[in-house]
């Protein structure tokens, strides 16, 4: 039987230190810096593949593992199918017991409800701010770098290299180039 830990933070600026300390008794710890809303987390997938029947899977907090009930239950089903128990340290849940299984499902549902309520309040706040003319949205990052993009492309950089250099996505580069091409297109007069 092996004890496997999983530590995750959402951004590269956040630290895994506290989680790693809490998981120090584990035989192996998988760790990554990626949003919990993503279901295709490479280290989580690796951890699930690595574990065998009788192993224990430990996380420090429920939100480090999943952000919604359906994803949580999907992970728990995979663990159960392989004969692996899940332990969540901060709330003392152990899916090796019937009570632990029940509590995990209930807490997962409450966490999903809280997140949906928060998103609803956020959307209401944005709608009110827009109605008052106070909400401008996120500042476009790629558009502000149009001249730098043109210089990079003129110097022979690929679109992928330019995106990496400017810190924007490739799709932003293509949207920006499409916008520039549309702006420079002569206006057609109706016939």
C-alpha cells in the first residue's frame, strides 16, 4: 500500500509549500500549478494512473482536487474502481468509510452551490456596473502590442514565437492580424 499525495495551486505566483509540508508523510506527491477548473490536469491524471488497489490518495483541501461536484464524483468513481481511498486532510474525510463517502458527496454539492452563487453575484455586479457606465471590461492585451507584433513579424519571427515573446496566445495574434487586415482593406462601394 502506498500513500500518494496531490498538491495544486492555480497560478505560478502561488506557493505549494504549505500543501507539500502537510503531505510530507506521503510516499509520493504529484504537484502542479494549473487552474482547478481544468479537468485535464496532467499531474492529476498521472497520479490517478500511478495508484494501485489499496493505495491512499491524500489532498489537503477539497478545492485542490475538484471545483464542482460532478468532477469530484468522477474522480471518486475512478478511485473506487481501482480500490483507492481518498482522504481530505482539512475536513477529515476518508472515503474508506460509509460516513466519509456520504460527507464527501454532501460537501462537494455545497461547494458547487457556493461557487455558482458567487458567479451569479459577480454577474449581477458586472451588469449593474455596465448599466451605470462604470464597467469597461478587461483591458485588451494583444491590441496594445500591435506595433511590437508588426516589428517581430517583420524581423522574421513566427506567429508562435511572437505570441511567446509578447506573452499572449497565438489565437490573439491571429485575431489581431485579422483586425489589422480588415482595417487596411479598402472600403467597397455598393454597385
